[in-house]
C-alpha cells in the first residue's frame, strides 16, 4: 500500500502555518485553519452571490441563467427525468450521510485518523459556509416547474454540488493515497468527476438551481477540500515538530554521569 503522503506536512503553506503557531497544539492549529477557511470562503461566496443577485440582475448573466433553466425545462423527457433523479440522489442528505458514515467506519477500523479528520473537516467547512451564503444571499429558485420538493434553503450556492465534491473527490483523494494501482486511481477519480458533473446537471435540469449556483457549489466544495488538506497537513507538521521538541527537551534534561 502507498503511504498517504498527501496528508503529511512538508514544505509549503502548512510549514508557514505550523511555524507561525509553533507553540499551539495540532488541534488548535487545525481549528485555526478551519476558522480562516470559513472566513475566506464565506466572504468570497457571499460577495459573489450578492454581486450576482444585486448588481448583475437583471443583466446578461442573469438572462443566460434563466434561459438555460427554461430550455432544460422545455426539453425534459421521461428518461432524462429518471436519470437526473438518480443523479440528484447521489448527493442527497441520506446518501451522503450513509456513504460518509460507512467510510468513517472503515477508516476507523484501519486506524486512519487523519483521513477521517480530512473528510470531517471538509464537510463541516462546506456545510457552515453553505448555510451562511444561502442565508445572506437568499436567492430565489429558478422560475420553472420543479421535479423535486424545494429545500428550505435558498438557491445560491448549490449545496448538493458542494457536498458531492467533498464526498466523492475526498474519497478519490483518500483512495489514491493508499494504493499504487493506477487503474484504481483512475477509476476513483473518473467516478468522482462523473458523479459531480451528474449532480450539477441534474440540479439545473430539475429546476432547483441556476447554472451559476452550480458554479458556486463547485467553488465551495473545492475550497473546502483544499482547506481540509491544509488543516490536516498543518496539524501533522505541528504534531511532529512538537514531538521533536519534547524529545529534545527530555534529552537535554538527562543527567550526565561523571565517572571517577
């Protein structure tokens, strides 16, 4: 099995984080990265959402959004309705919880705690930023007939797409980190990208999101993954530095035997 090198803190942004907070515990370092990640992603998503809905509506982007929704709604077919129903379920709350729970159980049995932390961190960051952006932007759903019940949250960003990225891309990263098989890696990434694209298309096709909501979901999911990796790598580096300093202090404290 290949080592999970992607979660090992080395030279890079995590080195600067671990150095700046060198007196902190690894858990505090990871939490700090999480807070920074939340602030950065929330400001970016809310800012883009407000610009899109307040300054650029009406406008060419809003017109394109609406035209795509209307075109897809006018060209729905029974096969398309069925396929997008299955695709949408891929990122439904029940599906995400079931797959994430099963994955966490498998990783716990194998004592892969960093991988569990990576996925948990990604989901917490994605969900918290999603709720913030959905509340503050408060974008209306597309003005077309819906094929699903409308969630209580607003249209921007697409939580399904963001969750799909954290789940399936996150799984692809974990799998790729623990196998040398190129076939397995390619298959994991191909399925992850296929599922994310399918979820995005299905949410627009079924009238639940504008295309720009899906783009925002991609940004959110990708950002959550990147900050999750940074948090785990920073915590790993801080942990190893902390262990090294403790060993060093203990060595220095060893009494010197004087021979007569």
